[in-house]
C-alpha cells in the first residue's frame, strides 16, 4: 500500500480573513496546491477543504479546516483517522507572531506555543508528536502581548515580496520533508529566507 501523508494549513475560513497574517497556513497550502496543480474540494464530513496529490509513490492529502482556528483539530483528527495517516506523516503549517516575517521554522514535535490552532490539534489527536511548520508573521511591537488585531490584519503591500518568497520557500521545505524527512528539511530551510532586492 502506498504511504499516506497529510499536510494541513491552519487559518480562518471566509473572505474577511483571506489574506490576513493568521491565515499564513492557508496561504502556504494554496501556493502548494497551485504548484502541484490539484483542485480543492469541500468535504463536509471532515469540515475541511481537501485536495489529493500523488507525489511519486506517496499519496498526499492537503487540508484547510473549514472550522475557525480554535477548532482546527476536529478536521485534522477526522482525516488522520479516516486515511490512517501515521503521525510522522502529518505536517501542520501555522503562522507565528514570535518569528519575524520571512522566517520558517520546522520542528518534528513540540508545544503549541500558545497557538490556538495547534492547541486544538493537540487536544483532538491527544499528542504533540507531529511536525509543525511555523511561518513567521512578525509582531507589531515587541512589548505588546495582545496581538489579536495584528494577526487578523492583512499583510501590508510592502511586505508582499517577502511573503511571496517565504511561501515559495515553504513549499520547497514541505517537498523536502515529504521526500527526505523532517531533519533534512529543517537543516536546509529553517531560518530567514533571502529576498532579492531588485
């Protein structure tokens, strides 16, 4: 039987949230789906948008939960159980306000760091033992802890080149994770992306 993988991008559904910082996970998965030329389908039984891609001998499902961020684990858990996805074959992409914009950080496991989407995934899976790819969105002020307005705001126009580069690099990191594993993907891609000045 071919290996099954699940790649999840977290965000909030709906037009109002489409290009906001909190939807960096959605934006990354949209980019990946476009690069792989796969179509999203609404899957109500999973409360998610799902796309299937065949990458070599691997069957890969992409997922964007259709619940709001703090209930993301419902869709992730349902897909993991239905497709019998081994936890080492699960990757969840999320925004991270503690990382500067243009930074990627992949880890094989770990805490949620207070991210409500990861809290939900952990709660529904009953474990932290799954890979998470954090996409830096920056913080409006280093001493400001209440960041709801910031993360729910759209990226600024001048940030577009950095955002585009980090999404492209994030896709490459996911491809690396898929083909050679989490350690290689961490070693090659974690850190700040280089953006052309032109």
